[in-house]
C-alpha cells in the first residue's frame, strides 16, 4: 500500500521538505522522459542551488534518489513510491477543494501544499470515498491508486502537435494560475476536443469542437505548452 507510513515519514520539517523534493522530481518526468537536473530542481523549488545539492545528497544517502555529480537526478523505487503517495494526497485534496468547497481550479495548488502534510490517512481515505475514487485532479493530473498504480493516456503537448492533429484535452499544467484563467476564458478545459489548424514557434491556432468551426485566437507558445491532448485522433 503506497499510503502506509506516510504520516510517520512526513513528521517534521525535514521530512516535509524531502516529500516536496520527491514530488517535484517525479512530476518533472510524468509527461516527458527527460530527468530533472539539480539546476532545474532548484528553479522549480525556488531555492538556492547549494541548498538543493545538500538535500539531494541526503535523499541519496536515504536511498530515495540516485544522483552522481553533474548528472540528472532519478528516483529509486523507494523514492518513487513515496513520491506517488504524496502526489495521491496532493491531488485528492485539490479535487476535494474544487468539488466540495468551491475553490477555483487555479486556486487549489498552494492550499493543497499545506494540507497534504496535515491530513491523516483515515481522513484522506474518507475524502477518496466521498469523491467516488477519482482518477484525475481538476487539472487532469492523474491520481495514483492506493497501491501506487497509475494509468497515463498517450498524449502530446499542444505546442508540439503538428497542424491537423486532433484530440481531447487530458491535462492542463497548474504551474501558472494566470495561464489557467486564460485557458478557461478561451473555453479550453479538460475533455474539450481541439484541432490544431496551424502551429509554429510563435504560437498555435486551434479550433474547439464545442465552439463551432471558428478558430480561437492564436495561443502563444508558452500557453499552448500548458495543454496536453490525446494522440489517438492525430492525423
């Protein structure tokens, strides 16, 4: 069971920090294969490179990451299990805040960052039951099962999709709340069907089936990079 022992492991500031590192390392490779470097990890966490180096050494000594000087960081099996347990907590809480407490999908990340370290396993299990055992959070990120299993659909980032590609939106990155609000304003949400009519380094033009044949305003490449669509219907 991926949840067992999480509360004991997560007591204290050091364990909380370790959990945040492991989540970030795992999340970096969830939708693309390139492992994270110490420099990228420092940027993602908003910390000094020296602080990240010290913590990565501690995680390595604990058997949670595999890292050599000047190389990328990879999770061990134990590190991945712990990361999945924390991601399950985080994403269930985000879903609960939206579904039950009326939070906007652009508001839940920071709240979940706090609550994930405070909720007991019993309360988390009750939330899971209340929500009907959801398999994705409000942004489309997958919620690992209690045993750590996860089923990821084949998907491509919208800014990397070729003209003519068609698919269903399966993920919207939550790293930029302002970007989420702009996507919502344009009607781009989970399960929306999009067709790419033009794509370049400058941006992407798409049509949304729900909005008829009219093309949406061109999405800047930075905004298109926050959207993943299925590839089953690509042409």
